[in-house]
């Protein structure tokens, strides 16, 4: 419950607060005020929608209703519209056409949280989301940005969002790593055994590189 509330409600509210603080420091006209109000109104609707969806999820319904790849594609498009950061979706050959409901939900939330961090903290201009097939029948989800990077030393406090991503990876029998250097961008990488993500053996899907957002 804490993970879902953070990823689907607190993250959006935090973004709204950051946007409002930034807007207050700008010299704007009435048209800009109306535009910002439209943005806040849309974000408020998103929070309400997330709360309603959370209630449905507690009844056992899966929020990733389309194919996983299409759901991620739509997520990246929304991210690009709001952040003006260019997103690329890369799908490797052999990525499964179908995932289990638990895999779809948790992988989607990992990507969503990573993109939220890119938007709020990275200063990036581009971000690549890769759905990868690897040796030994393993799959990986990688979110890689070209932002300012961060301090990954063990002495640095770990936020709830990072804890949530790692917990979601563990739920699926996988492992999540954050690789970064100050000034060199950040890579969030989650790796799993294919057998824990798929209901059955799936045919291969062709590789694609799709620009999303702006």
C-alpha cells in the first residue's frame, strides 16, 4: 500500500508542488496563468484517477490494461508532454508479448518512478527506456538519462521511491541497481529471470527504436 500511494499519488503531488514553486518565480501574463491552471487541473484529475485505480487494484484488478509495451509507450508520451524531455523506447528482439499481471504492474511502476526522478532531479534533456533480453534467459528494464547524475555512495540517504523500486524488483525475483556519477547521468537497471515475468514461452518481438514526447 505504501509503495502504491507513493508511486501513484505522492509522486504526482510532489511534481505539482515543484511546478507551482517554479511558476511563482517567473514573470508571466494572464494567458500563462490560465495555462498553468489547466496543467494543475489535469494533474489533479490524474491524482483522483490514481486513487480510483488504487481502489480497483485493492479489489484485485490489473491497471495495465493494454499490452505492457503499449502502456510504457503511452507513459513515455505523457512524460514527454509534461517535462519537455525527449524519451526513447527501445524494445529488444525476444521481449515477451505477454507478461504476468504482477510483472506488468511492478515493471510499469519501476519505470514510472524512474521517469519521475528524471523529471524532478536530473536536469536531463534525453532519457532512454530499454526493454532488453540478455544471456541466460534474462530480461532487463533500463532507464538511462543524460542528466547531472547523483551521489550513489552508501552514506547518502535512500528515498522512499528508490526503496519502492528495489522492493518491486525483489517481488519479481530480480535485482535493481542505480549506476551514476556526478555529471555523467544516471542509469536505473532492473534484471530478472524470464520465467518469473512470463506466463508461458512467447514468440519474439522485433526490435524498435521509437521517439516519444517532444
